[in-house]
């Protein structure tokens, strides 16, 4: 036991929230039915919104492209089911704004078969062809960031990559999406690694997994294709191990320069579910029309990992799994960085990795009273970026936002929330930092 | 389904929080001090019990009344005043007149904590501020030590404790020398076993090194105390005094004696570790601890006083804002850039 823990990779600092994964980690991925109406947001990714290429009343088949990428930093959308385009209009977003979307009404008889496009052969395709195929498939980072994958894999002129890191860490409590993908979609993962290595020119690939998923480690290690330079590395269970910067630090002891990208240290990091999707879709020229989502939390009756068509309204999804009576909070993503929802009338998007439902019992655990900072340094020892959250918190309270940005590295904070999680005084540190960043950005834009 | 008509709460992430709160930390420090206090009562009897009660009550009451007088909500619920009171009492000589105990307790809270803005803002460990003021005002009373394990210690309170305010206390004929006093003024050494077990004279709560270390280990295991502070103090004391001991073993005491005598254990484990008045980064903490350790040895060997832990810690407290200013953690991703440029 000691030897394994010594061998395990990790980064300095970080926190250990309760994992709470045991309730869903053993549940196989279960396919969802089609909802009566689906809402496909036209901007569910970072970058320009997609442009609809269908008209209202038009019939579409499952997998058909219904919106086109608008420029390079954008992806197309595909029909999640065969049906009729009911409306092209506004729909509520996770942030509460109204944003453009396509409403699709599936045919009652819509099946699971998907139309195929032009296959992209990993042996013969050039890196640029693979990158084009990934964009055509509409693939974005499925870990939650929803950044277009092809943009990430396009290595800028003059830079090079030696290592591809496949991120199977899944350090957010509750979520088990990547865990199930690593158990059930192994062939897709290795196929995806082939495409991704070729697209980036990486000489080797490393799959990083936290030690709380030993079955995934074993399953992947057993099946490494002999011709593929892949290793599987085990990481200590620690939050936020799954953040790109922490993963690179733990694995290769390299630090992405402040304001830079992983490619600056010759690394590309790709989420394991994203990689599996590349391996699943590209050989058939298909587009992404569904994803695995963990629906869990104390407020859910049938917790599990579900294969859900993109565009399924959250309300419908929660009706399928059943909710308890004392539900108080619903959020997308894990409890550390997830987005709390004001409305259930939003769809499951490409970036939705999990839905966690809390009840009033969990609310009772959220303390209200804020004590003064006692300089305990818990936050200093938690911050994976080595900021001084205590100092930043005091500056934020004094509204010295510019000083925070200029001298205390405010913009290196990636808002993992470890500082707020540990603060014994209940000071809302990361919440202060978000506000400070917004104000500094606003001031910069104004000047 | 009524679930779907519920009002959803929106908060920003993180949506979960660990269970350690300020009051939980403070309460545990009090718990860790209780065995030390119990041993003090066992060694010094009824006198120690009364002294610790008065010191704790005076601090808690002072904080409560100061809050009310300035129109704030009372902050005694965070338990930090109780720690100050208990710690402060443990540093006093048993037999100190109780009116001095109460007055010092008020000063500890008013001057050491409240004036700076209350919890989290104090520059110095409040307990030591109270003690320092008493030391300056009543040097004789503060250095007169009642003997430990007196036979009638549970029968009666020491006469000096009940001295009328501002009257000169009359101490019992028999007073004991502390091991450090004996070392400094009479060149006598005390055995290390007696030191570690606390079978010696001294301040109320400083004598049992073993129980102090146990309390510290408990807090360190729950991460409520930064173990690097006592360890770096001990290391600095051992190394620095060890060098002199090696040069001249007859003139300079051994590092073991230095570690286990006087207030070093209590100071290093429970006083220097005051989160508010110590630095935040690991490197800063090591500098802070080493500084305190070196100062303790300097004061003990060359200073006019037999004991230097209190002033060394107060000096360390004074330096910690400076240490925190100079020693900042190196932010991820900024090291390489510096190399490149």
C-alpha cells in the first residue's frame, strides 16, 4: 500500500472533499429515451454560435447537420433525433439569458440509427484532415469546458508537442461519467488516441486516472494496443487534480507559463470522454448527438450514468430519474465548480458532464456566519496555483481590485474553489475573486 | 409532482464546504490545553485552580463587556477569548495575586486584541501581551515561584493569591527556584526526567512538557496547529544551544535542558502557533520559528532574565507581517518566465 501511494503522481497543495462517487460508479451507462421536444442551443461551446442551416417545419434525420460552424472557433450541430424542426428562436441558457436555439420535435418512431458522413481514416488522413473531421463532428471538450476540440488540437505554427495527456482524473465529487466511459468505451478511447496523436504529432500518450478508479486503470492497462505508445498513470485522489495545469505538473513536473497554454510546455491535454467520442465518430463521419451524463446527488431517486441525447430538456431528464420532495438546488457539473440553475427549462448540452441535485439537508450544512480571517493559512495551503487567497480576500473586501490583478496574480486563479471550501471563517474567497475579475475586465474594456 | 414547483436556490460554487470552522478550531485548542491545566492543578493545587478560573473568566468577561460597550455583538462564542484566558493563566506563576491575574486578563484582551480590531487582527498573541504587562509592572510577583507538590496544596489557597489590590503581596517563606533560574544564577542543573515529567517549579502550566507535546500532537494531527512552528523552534534552540554546549559544556547548558525547561514547550506549542500572529507560508513559518528559537537561547544565555520565551515570541509576532510581505508563495507558471527573461 505504501509503495503504491509513493508511486502515485500528484501536484502540491489541493483539498480532499468527500468523493461521493460510490452510488453511481458501479452503474453501467443507460440509454435515455427521446424527449417530446428537444432544444439545441446554437452556442453550447466557447466561440462563435453555430448558424442554422434548416428551416422551421423541415424534416431531419438523426445525425444530420442542422447548424454550421461559424468560423474556425466554432462547431456545427447535429440532429439528436429524427423529427421536425418546430421552431428556431430563443431558449433559456444555464446563466438565465435567452439565447438562440433550434427546437426539434422527434418522430415517435425515431430510432437509434444515425446517418453516416464521409469517414476519416486514421491511417491515410493528414493531421489537418483529422482536425477538420473533428470540427465537422461537432466535438467540444466534454469535461465541462466545451472548448472546441479541433482548436485545441491545432498546434500553432512554430510550436510542437511531445506528450498527449488523456484526462481521466474526474476529481469533482459525485461525477462518474469519465469513469464509466473508461470501463465501457475502451476501444473508442484507443481509437481516439490514434487520431489525436496523429493530429498533434505527439510521440506518446499518457492516460491519467485517480486511484479511486482502480477498475478503470486495470481495464485500460490490460487492453493497450501493442503498437500504441500509451501508458496509464495513477494519481492521488485530490481536488483539483483534473485541472490541466495540475495534471501536467503532477505528471511531467512542468508548469504552464502564467497566461500560456499547455502547448507552451509541449503538452496537449484532452478529456477521456472527448477522446472516446473522436474514436467513435470519426471512422463513420458521424456528428455528436448524445453524451454520457451522471445524474446524482441526494435529491435524485434513480442515480446513474445516462446516455442522453444533446438537447434533452433538464426537466424531462429529471422526470425520468425522479426527484425527492425536499429538493433545493440543482447544478450542472460537480459541486466544486458546478453552475447552479435558476430554471430546469434548459437542455443538456455537449458540455454537461453531470447534474447534481441537493436537498435542504445539504443546505443546512452551508454555514451562514462569516468570521474574520484568522490567518490560518488553510487557503494558502489549498491553492493549487500558489496564490495567497487570504491576502486577495482582504484586498477584495477593500475593493482594491486593480492591485489584486497587478501584484497578486488574480488572473492566474482558475476558480477551483479550494480556498472557499477550506476557509474556517466561511469567507467567500473564490466568489470575491470572480467579482474582482469581472470588475477589472470591465474597467479595462472601458479604458 | 410537487418537486417541480419548488423554488430553486442559486449559489455560486463551491456548493460544498468542509466542516472545520473557527469556533471548532478554537474549541479544540481549549480541549488540548485541558490536560495541561489538569496537571497544573495537580502540581500546584487549589491555588492553580483558582488562578486559571480567574484568568479565563477575566478574559472572556472582558471581551464580552468590551463588545457590548462598543455596541457590537459579543464574540465570545468563537472561543478565542477562552484560549487567551487559559493560556495566559498557564504562563503565570502560581500564587500570583488574583487581582493582578484579573487585571492582566483585561489588558490581554483590551490591549492585546480588542484595540487591534478583535479576532484576526491582533499583532501579538494576546495572552503574552497580558503577561508582558504584568512582568513589567510587577517584576517581583511575576518571578516568585511557589513550590510544586506542596503537601497542603489542596487544603488551602496560597496567601499571596488573596493579596488586596495594590498591597504588597507577602509570599510564603519557602519559594522554589525554577530550573532556568537555578541554571542562570546558581549554575545548577535539573535532571531531564524531572523536566520532561513536570516535577519542577515554574509557571502554572509550563512544567509538564509531555502533556504539552501530547496536546500539540493532537492539534497537529487535526491540522489545527502548524507543526512546523514548534519543530523549527525546537530545532533552532537545539542547534544553536548545542553549538555552545559543545564548545564549553560546563558553562553552557545542554540542548535537552534548554528544550525542556521554562516556558519553551508551552510557548512553542501553544503560543507561537497563534494562527493570527504567525506567518502564512511554509518558508515564512520556518524563518519565524528559527528566529524565535535563536532569540530564546540568546536571552537565556546572555540576557538579564533567566527566561526569554515570552519576549522571543512577541518579537517573532512583530516580525511576522514583515515575513509575510517578503516571503510570498511563488505562483504556478511564473517561475519559468523568470528564467526565460
